[in-house]
C-alpha cells in the first residue's frame, strides 16, 4: 500500500518516537511510505529526501516550507500543504493516511480524505490542546481536535481511557469509530549493554554509583527540576546517588539553575538529546528508570513510551501511579513499581527504598521478558497494518 504519514513536527529534528518508528516499521514490511512533516522552529523551503532514523527502513520525507515569518508561517504552510496533498491524491500516490497532527495539516487532511475517499487513521497520543500554554492556541487546537474526532475514518487510541477524552471533545453527534492500538517498543534496539567505561568517565559516573535515569522530553509535568530540590534527603540515605537526564525540553534551564542552587552539579548529569542509535548505551548506565510525572489532565490517560523502553533495557522502573499506566503494567512481574501517590515526597521515599534492593537485576530481567512477550513493536505494527487495511 501507498501509506502517507503526516505530522507537524520535524521528522529529523524530533527524537525518535512512535512517529518515526511506525513509519519505518511499515516501510520495512513492504509498504511504500511517504512522511510529510513541518519544522516550526527552523526556516526552510520545500524539500524531498530519503531518510532513515531507526535503522529499519528508508522512507520518503517531504518537508513543508517554513517562510520564517511569525504567525504567517503557519498559514503559509497550511495552504502549501493543502495544494500538495490534493495533487498527491489526484496522482494516486496515496492509498491510506496515518495522521498525527491538528493545526498545520490535520484538518485539511481529514477534509481531503473525506472528499476523495481516502481512509484517514488519526492517532490520538495526547490531549493536544492542553499541551499549549497559550489560551488562544489551546482554543484553536480544541476546535481542530473536535472536527478531526468527528470526521476521521477511525481514531487509533493508545488506551481505552482516551475514548472518554475524544468523545467529550467531539460532543454532540459523537466521534468517529475508534480502536485501541497500544504502544510498541523495539526490543531488538533497546537492550541492556555492558557499561561503557569511557562514557562513564566522560559523564563522571563510577561503577559504584546508583544511577537514576530519566529519558525523554523534560515537560513541566515531568518535575525533574522539583525532584532536584529533594536531593539533600536522597543523598543522606543514598550517598552514591546520581541523576542522568537524557533528553531536552521546556524546563532545561530550570534544571540547570536548580542543580546549581542546591549544589549538586556533579550529581545531576544533563546530556541533552542523544542520537537514537546511542540511547541503549546511555540507558545501560542506569540502575533504575524513573517517571515522576504529575497526574493532571494531560498525563492522566497516557502511557509514556519511555517506560517500555526502560523495561526492554532491563531497567527496573519507578513511576507515579498514572491511572492507565497502572492498568496496562500492573505491579509485579512487569518490573515496575508505583509510588503511593504522585506527591514528590512519596516518590522520593520509594526511590530511596528501591535503591537499597539487591534484586534489581532480576527485576530488570523480568521487565524485559514481560514487554518482549506483550508489547513488542512487531506485534503493534501487525495490528496497525490490519487497522489501515480495514479502514
């Protein structure tokens, strides 16, 4: 099939996540995959190239132009995209569309898909309008979501809890048909590796250190900056404690400033964005993976992919009790532990308790066995292929 994958973030610039993983996995099993993206932070013209981010397969990438003029760049991109997609459909370059975006190209995709009878599967990962701090942006996105949820061929949800969200946004008349398609993790890529001594030396990590890993975007609700405020209590009980932050985002400056203020610069290691192929090497330096997310309207119904990546890498996991995460990955054989509440005080207490456990390597092996049997990317892609063909 000729499958078009559409998003409004940069395919090359954005850390490898489901967006790239799904596109290249579909290509690897024989589909003709084209990806359309838009990099809002970088000026550039129309560009077509052939790229690979995961090592699985090469896809065709089309970049929507960014004229670089504030506000105007979004409307320019919308117009360009609409005309381009219409031309691609008329040239029979598209059999089905997997859509991730809302404002730049989401609404246009749904409209043209309906007009030309091209199935559009909309992938619901987050409560998108709630991720924007600007009230105006949030309102515009909410109306875009409403149109998409009512008119997509099918909505692909990461979990059942998201069904309540999409139906509440769709409102009167209800939403399109929906199917639950859980995240998958590449267990061949995310594996436990022997610790790289040169990398340890570069980062100031010793074999005896208890290394706590946070992987992913540093959103405000990740609270990494606030966690550092508890370092005095942690270090009193775990003198060899270190925090390795792999990723970047909204609160990077706050993290940097807080670790200086609390005099733990050597114990909080920020490495920023790391190439996808090198991630296992960094994760393997860890003793435990953490997900200290605050429970709010954005995080309540999500399944952070980082948790599956920790597990596949044989890292025991400590997470706040996000409701749908606790349903998908119950405490026990999954290798995951949950703090009593999402209060950081409770999270820190459990982190200190876990640091003293002697069976962490065994828990890590149990975690990998669980995700390999239940949440492999191969299983997810097979289900996605069926969903696309039946839409």
